[in-house]
C-alpha cells in the first residue's frame, strides 16, 4: 500500500493535536439558521459526535450540500479527534465513489464543521433490492465501491465503518453512481492508539477491530466489504449482532467468518445462476471474511479483481488453483470450440491419423443434428406463452402436427424425445389438446426403442395418459392405468405409480365417482407424505381440496388447498399458470366457506394473470372468467350481477370459439350466464341460455350425467320464478333421477333440488308436500353450508311459508 509520507505525518500530527480539546455542551442547529454562505434546511441524521444537515449554499453558486457539525460545544478528546480527522481525511480524497469535501470551517463559537456534496441516494442493500438488479449488476456496482475504498487506502486511510448506510447509490443520467460516506472513525495506517477501541458497527467490524486491536490495516475494510458482498447477494444478514451483546462480538464474528456458521450462497436456492457459479462467489466471500486477516485479500483491489474475473467467467484463485478447474473455466467460456477440439484430439489419439477424415464427417453430421435440434427448440419456445407471452397467436399454426415433422428429421432418438417433450409442453400451454396427445403418443412409441431407462419409459407413458385425460378419454385412460405398474414392473410406492393413482382420482372426479376418489385419496396420504417429491405432494393436496369443494364443503377444502398453493409457489413461483390454477381452486373454496371478499380478490387477480400469460382468447382465461362471474353473482348486489353477465358472456364466446358448442366448458358458461340473468329477473333470456346449456351438457356428458341434472334443475327454478309452473314441474321432475343417481340423496345439490321443489309445491298450494320436502332438505343444507348461509336462510323462509295457515 503506497501513500506520501508527508500526508501520513500531517494526519498523525493532527490526530494527536486535536485530542487536547475539552468537552462542551451539546448543541443543535434549527432550520433556517444561516452562517457564512450556508442556510440550514433540515436535519438528515446524527451520531455520537456529529450531526449532518441538509443545507443550501447561497453563493457563489446555489446548490444543495450536506454539512456535518459537532453535536457538542466541548467534546471528549477522542470524539473531536475523530471529527477533525474525518474532515482532514475527506480533504485528501478525490474519487467519484467518495463523497467530496467542498468546504470547512468553524461556527462563531468555535464549533468545527465541514461541507460535503449532498448525495440524494439510498443505501446499497435497499437500492439493489428495490431495483431488482441482477447478480452481475450487483457485483459490478460493488466493485466500484471497492475502487473507492482502495482510493482511501492508497492515501493511508482505513474507513473502519463500512456498512449499508455508509454506501449509498444514486442514479445520474441513467448511470448508477456509488458513494462512500462517513469517515467519522477512519484511521491513519500505522497509527498506534494508547487504548484499544472497537468503534464501528457490530455485524460489520472485522474480528480484530471488534476485539479492540490497535494495529488495524486495510484488511479490516476487506472484511466489512466481504460481509456487504454476502448481504447484497443473499439479501439476508451475514451475522446477527447488537450492542447489548458487544462483549461477545469477536466470538460471533469469528463464528460466521470464512465458511462456518452461516448458510452459504449455493445452499440458499438463489435464482439466476448455476450452483457452480454460486460456489465461486462463496469462495470469494469466504476469503474476504476469513477470521485470520492473514488469510484475507491483501487489499480491496484484489477483492475487486477476483470479482471481475468472475464476471468474465475466468478462473477464481480464491476458489481453486487446480488445472482441472482452470481448464473447466476455459471450456465454459469456449464451450463449442472446446468440445469440437476435444473430440478431434480424442479421435486422433484413439483411432490414429487414418480415421481423421471419417471422424470429421461424423462430427459434421453431429453438428448438423445439434443445429437442427437447437433450431427446432427455439421455434417451439417462441410459441410458448410461458416464455414469450405475445408470440402465441402468431406461431400457433406452426405447431399443429409438428410431431410428424420432428419424427421425419434424421436426429438421434434421445434428441427426438427431448424435442417431442418440449413440443408437447408448448402445445399444452396453447391448449392444443389433440396435438398434445399425438405428440405424447409418438414420444411413448419412440421411448420403447430409444434405449432410455425404465423410469423414463414409464414417465413417457404416464404423460400420454395425462393427455388422454385432458381430452376426456376417461375409459381408455382408466384401462391403461390398470396395467401401468405391472407393465413397467414398478413397486406400489414408486413415485410414478403414485402419480398414476392421482390421475385415477382425476378420472373418478370427472365421472361422478366422488366416493371412490375420496377413498383413494385417503389411502394415498401416508405414501405421498413419505415421498420426497414436492410436485407429488402438491397434486395430492390439490385433489384432496377439490374433492371437498365438490362436496360443497368449503371449510374442509381450505387446509389442503392452502397447502397446495404454498407448494406451487415454492415449486414454480407465483407467476406460473399452475400456481394460478391452484389459487383458482382456493378461491372457490373461500367462496364456499363464506370468505367472499378474499375469493373475489383472488378471482380478479387470476383473470388478469391468465389474460397476460395466454392472451385474450384462451380456454384457461375463459375458465377463470366463468369462475369470476360465479363469484360476482354470489355477491348479489345489482352492479355485481350486471358485471357477471358481461363476464359470463365473454367466457361463453371464448369457449364456443375454442372448444365448440358441445363441450362441458361451453355448457358451464352458458349455465352461469343464465343464472346471472335469472338473478336480474330477465327470465326469458335466462330460459334461452339454460336451453343452450342443457343441450351442450347432454352432448358433452350424455343424457344421464348429474351435470345435466344440475342444469335442468336451474332451468326449472328459473321457470318457477317466471311463474311458468308447468314448465318448472317438467324440468324439475326430469332432473331428480339424474341428481339422485349421480350424487345421491344426501348430497347438498339434491337438498337444493328438494328446496326448489318445495317452493313449486307451495306455489301450487300443496303445503303438506312442500313441508315434507323442505324438512328433508334443511339438515343437509345446514351441514353443508352452515346456519348463517344464504341457502339455509332461504330454506327456513320456505318452511315458515309452508307453516302459515
């Protein structure tokens, strides 16, 4: 470390001279106070020996400045020494990353002050978090702080109090400008104090500084910067420290120094980098924060140099000096060239000069294959709305029947399998379900002859079964599931077998076999809980909650669906379609449980997310619109009902365009639209919509399905409210056996039917029949919805009307 001897002598002499100043009373400056060419505007902050004010310089130019003034008229020798040392230190600094000294002097009563440039910035840790800077941007910014501190070191000054509040960042004309401030406890190099002190900030001081060691050097600042580097990258404290625990500070810092006692970066599951890159940063942090200063970087310039090597993907000496690691870094920077060169050298060594020509031809063909696969992958991913939300409309047609095109390419089987899997995922995201099944079938067929492992072959087969379920090919999928485990000789506890069982639950749920699906979910619980597969636990919890929703038990559905949502966020993140679908299920459970405000908030967020991710014409968006319409209708206010009609209509238009007139989704949206119109008293429009819903549901599910019975019941209820009793009688009578057969007489839906039929009998003057029906319905309604629910209160009103003379 080099600096001028004259500068060092002046600084040491000044330090010794100012120690003779006596303690004075504390003072403050109020806003508007003027002295010289400065006017105090506001107090920015204060410490033990000085206060910093925002002030205006009035001449010769007008600008904002920061003025630091002694807090007390008479200070302890060491406090005043620090204040004047800081002033002298700043006078010697001239670096863009250090707040510059502009002026200095004393007030009328002799109180010293100095004027600095005003830095309207934020502390570095908060700045990078709020701006969401990348790892590379954070490290580049950190290196500029290192250069500023190195400038101070070259002038013989150690900062001794580097912490987030003393490292500020501002933005000047689009460029980030770091600033190091507060040299209040800075020391001259080679200064020997007569008394050890641990002035500084706990949690950022080096062990030797915390212990009161007097012969500090630049490596104490290296330690503090290492702590700051860890916090910038991990967004968590390096070590917990507080003033009350100061006697044990050195031991705590030693416990967290190097690589002991704290979570390393590569173990925190941080995003954005490969684990090997995080390990390199761990090595840099560990060296900078080594407990013994002899093991640290000798200067902040060396620390910055290693970080610059990291940014350039070069070998990091602090990580490893082995030739294997250095070679790997070279390969990492020149992967394609290194791979081709390595293969060529190996071929020459093994086969000899006579095989060079043949090897070059093989290499050329492999390069062509790899280029083809990369081209196809980029094409598929360009159509993926998860990756490029705006591209799905323009490239959707490019993906139709793409599986056949891939199979015709002269590619290796493993590459074809990778391409087919990527293509099927994108097709699923674009809701091209027929093409998904074709692609999955091609992948399954190819996996049988591609030499892949048993588990991989089983996985490809299971993906095909999922595609069949998405296309509602229930019976064929169920038959293949019966033979799945035995076909691949998988034990019952194998994760793929458990996945196949959850797929069976989905089939039973869709085919009115709620009791069987609930029983299977209970049997799977201990096996799923014991699994180390979070995605498996997620699927089980979601279907457990959905089963409760189908049973109209919102309270019971909340716990498993909350668990599924937490797992989805951990596994895929909040901005993922699968997470949004889980939140949709949770919102439905919240509505059933009476949490309507929370449910509506979630529904609106889901609709916005779907439209942003998939565009304005996707089936996923239409499903979410339909669910939002149901929530708005359930709120009951007229403005909500009017909005629900518009929401349902938009969903219905999308379903008709994307799924056709005879799909369950189209029928469900038409039923919702009709119900909203019914709530508004527009019975004729509602009747027409119910007719469309019934026709679509019959075409999609068959004449005997319980969903057909639900639509017919709702239509009959509308006719009852319109006063068309004969029509209501016919529709309700037609719906009864479908509900009884599909759901059972103890189901809440059947209880709702009984209530509607009781109202019809009451309107026909048959009070006894009405009373029998409502008394059978009320216990089921109370058990399903609760005493204070709308359904129960409406049933009690019907009962009272039937009892009136």
